[in-house]
């Protein structure tokens, strides 16, 4: 076992909550040290982006929410100031302001643990009509909804950077400031920041889909390469930004198979003249050495998984063409990762290898405006424990989470690892109890061997045939669901609460410590999908990062590290927020 993997496993165990003791955190909230939720670069050029009022958004009924799952059917927007404005407005901007008892605070389109927002966003682009004259790196500032210019670079560097990507591609980079979360949550903050990256990836993907664009995670990029491209390499101290990921955004009708940019493009960014000085977020800090160690251990080196995968596919295609035309076509539907080219590639799903959505439209969401859902998303504070969810809606939401049916999961470059353990509390015609939903085929026997032998494993009557959804225990468990979620009442009052059980030991052993954040990213992507599904159906969701890890494992008989509980999510009908006033996000 590598030192990095040992450090990650040590962090994971140390950051677990248990019934007897929570993971280490601050003894109290030191309010004078509360970090500024907005990072800005002073002394650089600011490019204000277009703003849509709430009234104007209500008139925009196209595209529908349902169309976000087939963006290739939409005519892609041209790259311009307007389309970039809309992309960031629908993914990372402020969505509303709240006011209660003299206190006012902003909400954003991309959710965050405790509304603390450690995620920072960058645009890397060629010239943009009406916005950027030269290829540039810009930091996105959500408070003014504007781009802050960090650096300009040459057309030759841009040509090298975008080489091999579809025409019309640009890049979005994400980073994290862990201090923003550790101020409140202590050691567990590293986990929460990774959840937020997953939510941000999905928020960007949904916003891009509304413009007829797709996103692709450049998963072969190294952490330091990303830091150099974003202009954050070499930052030090508690307010430093840690590079997370780089995504390509491109027209949905085209295919992106690259997992990284050309290595020759990176050196040019080391010599750029970076503009702007970041504002100080806090007057003082608390150091969390274990977070720093975990972050260092999870740093990723540059890899070539996707380059090898592309070569493997080309060789496979060549062999297929050489086969006799008289041979049967049997077997051509086998996955591209089957056969001799196993190893890390067996986990991967690129945009080119995923099927077009086969989702059966049980939802009837083709009349619900996408932008209304995206910008209307809120976290439920309290839920109505007397309201019931229709069984058909519940099944439609589960079906939407299947990776093979949903282009939103294209960004999960190394495949899906997460399954859902579900407390069903209030779903019509479904017995209350504990269920499991397997999001990958062929996992049933593995799970049966891993958890309690006395579970029922009964498929509910009238459950859709393509859903591996099983009743494990018939019992009213809403109180227990809340107890496991740090006694948060919403987990009991929700129609259902999902615990995200991720494959853990095998991907860590196969890939290394750097896959650890990715496992949380997938949970965040799932959480964002459930947020929007809930919103589209007139419900509300709420991500729950505080839960008792090992007590849940023990309750279902799960031993060792084969699977780990990484995130909880509740869906139900919200109760009105008494005494809270909602205000517009921006004044036009």
C-alpha cells in the first residue's frame, strides 16, 4: 500500500461520525473568523455578464427540463457573450437572497454544505464574440455575475490547448478552498468540499445541456497541470485553492474522446503575467493538518487511460472491419471495455460509449421549463411528514439515476461506483422500510454476500423490470433514518431518504488515492440530479453530509471497506419557511 493510500484511509476513518463522538471539529463557531463566501481578484479587468430577472425567466419555457437529457437534439448556441452569460447564470450564479430577522444571505444555483461555497470556477477560452478579444483565463465572480480577467495568452497556445477537441470547445476549471468549510465543520470539510465539486459538475452539465452543449471531465489531467492552467499553482496558506478538475464544454452533437489537453500547452501558462490579487477571506485561521495531508495525498498525476482506451477502440474497430461480412452480428453489443483490454479501463465510460437516453418518459416533464427548475432549486429546511409521493414518480426518479440511461453521467469518466440504500417513509403503495437500489447490473449477489443474510431481497409488485430495486426490511424506520443522519428530522419526514453506498476498497486499490475525491464527486452529481428531479415534480430535496458512518454499516451488516456510506439525500414535500423573505438574485 502506498503512503498516499494509507494517508487517505487514515483520513477517511478519522473523519467518520459515530454515535459516541463526532469527527473532530471546532468547539464553537468563531464568527469573527467566518470566511468571506466570495473570492474576488482586485486590480484586474471585470467583464459584466448578462442578467435575467425573475420575471424574464418566467417567460422562457424552452428548453423543457426533459430536454436536458438529450442535448444533442437541441440546436447548439454559438459561443458569445450571451451564451457564456447564460451558462454561468444557470450554473454558479446567485439564485436568490433570503432575509430573516435582519439577516440577509445569498443562495446559489450550485448548492454547498452549510451554504459555505468552497468551489471556485474558471473559464479558459479562445476569443469570445462581444466578450473576450484574446484567448483568456477568467475567474467567475458570482456576486456581480462577472468574469475577472486573470491572464491573456497567444492564439498559438490556444490552438495547442484546444487541439483534438471538437470545434467550439472551451474549458471550465474548478478548485476548492477548504478553509471555507473547515471553519464550520472541521476535519470532515475535505469530504464536503468534494461533494460540492460533484454538485458543481452537475450544475454546469445541466446548464450546458440547456444550450445544446455537453461537458466532459478531462480525467487524465494531473492536479498540478490544472493548477498551472488556472493560475493557482504555488498558492500557500489556509486560503489557498486546491485544483479539482477541468471540463471540456462542446456542442452536444459532437464527440469528445480526449481525457486531457496536450502536455505541450501547459508550460506557456507558467510564464503568463497573471493579473489581480485575491481578497483576504478571514482575519485569522485554524489549521487542520489532516485535511492538508489528505489533500496532498489525493493529488493526481497525469495519466493516459483515455488515450490507451482510444487506441484500443481503434484497434478493435480495425479488427471488426476485417471480419467476414458473412459472420453473424452477434456479440456486437458487448461493452467496449470487455475482452483483453481490462484493468483501469474496465471502469470507464466516455461520452462516446454511453447510450442515448432510453428513459421512458413516465415523468411528463416536457412542459416544465429547465431554467425554472435549475434556478428554482432550493434545499428543504423542513418537510411535511403527512405528504405522500406517488409510486410512479418515485420509480421515475430512480430510473433517472441509472448511468446507462442518462447523459448527465457522461462526466463520470471512470464509471459509476454508487448504489442507493433507501429508507422509504411515505411512498404510496410501497411498504415503509429499508430498500436497496442497485445502479449497475450484476451486483445483487455481491451485495447479498456483503450485507445481512436475513434481508428479504423482495422486488416490489409492479416495480419496473429495468430497476434492481429490492425490499430488505419491512418496518417503519423513519426515526432510525433520522438517527443515522445526525438526528436531522428531515430524514424522517421526507418521502424517502437515500444513503449513497459507494464501492470503496476496489477503486482505491485499482487507481490509487487520487480516486477518493472522485467517489464523492459521483455522490454530488447524484445529489444534484435528485435536487432537480425533486424541483421538477414540485418537491424539494436536501443533501445531508452529516451522518453516522459505521453505525449505518453495522446496521446492515456491512464489514470492512468494500462499500462505504458517503452521502445522504432526502426528498419530500417542503414546509413553508416562516419568517423568511425571498428577494431577487440581482438587480438588472
